[in-house]
């Protein structure tokens, strides 16, 4: 495997992509530790020590600790994700004919849609950054030490401008990675923020062992659970349902073409980390609204219910994951188009009539496999939260973080391996490849 990693730097194009990706992610991590001016860092640290198992602490993990430091990248990529969700829902619901027209214009329409998404990101960035500054500046901290010593109009203006600019910069970084680097830039930025917290989690586990709050057998049990969850996640994330497709023989001139068999692969978890990221982003919206009214009894009561491990939070979280799994698949797969294309090129599913019957068959399989994939994601996402709350288990690597980390890692390693194999190099493992597993779900 070490030789395979060394082979990356033997391919000039791949070497350039990897170095660009590492350079941009390094710049992102440097920006994540630069605090806003006028912030009491010690007060922020004490505040987030008490908020670690709340939604606020969860969002801090997504930002790679930037929120806990109140850095220039505290907003992270959330406003961009929220704007992408809004645009996707509007396009899927066919609310505005103008958006439907842009979807049909190919590359030019895609660029215009991306531009609209960026403008919407700026608007959401201003709203969310103001809510963040307004609420965090007034949150009570242990010892009563104020987070901001001098709350003025100038401080609000500078902070909102800085946070919004930081969000746009992070969005640009993600787009550069996607275009010139390896992997999906936005996912890699979130992945980086999650992974940098792993050493701290391991340190916390050793601290609990040292003060004898957890036994050695308890620590081994937790590590076994984490490894088991990781292995199961990899198994399902690479799982596929292969639909056999047969192509009839055709005579073109003097050549006989077709007569081959292939398959249509449908992943068990087609949405990957998208559904989880979208669900977390939506869950952060009520928190943003409640931040504008930190002293309101209704907002305080809402925030007490809107916590990880609480029944309201977990039910809504699970529902959002299932919804976005189906929503993403409805955008990615069009059974009618697939059936028409297969019929056009002489392809058919054995035992199924071409045309409408094939489309119904594909739709039926897609709905069933999406349900199992969505239920799997829900289980991985909320089970650690429930165990942590009910059993007081110190899980340092939550289900949502695990899903994102494994999904992004598999996707990125798969892309690197494809580049190596294309240049006649071996993959990361000599006897196998990063590919899908076959699940025969009928």
C-alpha cells in the first residue's frame, strides 16, 4: 500500500491534483484558527466545553472547531449548503419556469444556476452570521466572563462582514478543489473539520481512563463499537444492486454489434453523505432563528428540546434523512429516461418488457433499496446519540461524523485509484479495488 501511495507522485497530473487539494485544505485549517477581533478566546473555550454534547457543539465539529474559536470561518460552508438545498427544492418542485429553463440549457444554464446559488449564499450568510454574533455575544458563560467586551455597531458590522466573507472564501475553496483537485471540495472541507477532532477524542478517552471514570474494559468496548460501526458503514456504502441488462445483436454494415450482457448498478446508499449534510444543515436553521431571541422563554424552551439525543431532535433528524435520500434519488435517477435509452440501443432486462414495464421495474427496485439505505443511515446517525444520552457513553466519534468521514474517504480514494489504474499502476490493494458490493435486493 505504501508503494501505491508513492505511485501518486509518479503521475504528474494526479500529483498536481493532490498537491492542490492538500494546499487548499491547509489554507482552510489555518483560517479556522484565526479568531475574530474583540473576542475573548478563554470565554469561548469555557462555553463550548459545556456545549459539547448539544447541537451547538455538533455544529462546532462540522466547522472543524472554527465555531468554538469564533474564527473567521465560523460559519463554515453551511450557508452554501442551505442555499443549495433551497435551489434543489425549487428546481425539483418546478416552482419557477425560469429555473426549469436554465436546467435545460446545458453547461450555460448550470453556470447561471451556480451564480444564483452564490448570490443566495451571500444573503443567507449575512442573516446567519448576524444571528451567530448576536447570540454568542449574549450567551452566559461559566464564571460570567463576557465573550465580547465592547459590543458596538462597529463590532457587529465588522464581524458580519468578516464571517460572510469567510463563508464565500470557503465556498470558493471547495469549488477549486472540485475543479482542479481530487474529490468533492465541499465534502472534503467538512471531512477535514471532522477528522481534526479525532486526536482530541482519543485524548478525552485516555483522560477518562486516567481519572477512572471509565474502565479499561469499557474503553475496549467503545473502541470495538466504533470499529464495528466503521466496518458496517463501509460495507453498506459500497453495496450495490445490479440489474442485469441484455443487449440484442444488431447488424451495422458488415459488422455484428451487441449481444452482450452488462448491468445497471444502483447503490444501496446513492445519496452518500449528501442526505446527512442536508439534514444537519436544515436542523441548524431553527437554531439560527432562536439565536435572535436568546432571552425569550419560548426560545429557551425550544433550545432545551432541540438537543442531540432528545426525542424531538432525533425524530425530525431521521425524517429529514429519509426525505433527502428519496429526494436525491429522484433527481439522480429517472427510470423513464433509463428505460427509453435502453430501448433505443436495443437493451432490455431479461423477463421484463421494454418501455413502460422496464421503467416501473427500475422504479420499484429504486424505491425499495432507497428505503433500506435510508434506514441504515438513520440507524448509524442517531444510535450513538441515543446511547450517549441514555447510557452516558462517551462516544467521541458520532454516527453522523462517521458517515461523512467514511463516505468522503471512499469517494476520494476511489478517484485517486481510478487515476492510478488509468495510468497502468496498481490500486491501493493488489487483490481488490475500491468498488461496490453486490446486494441482491428484489
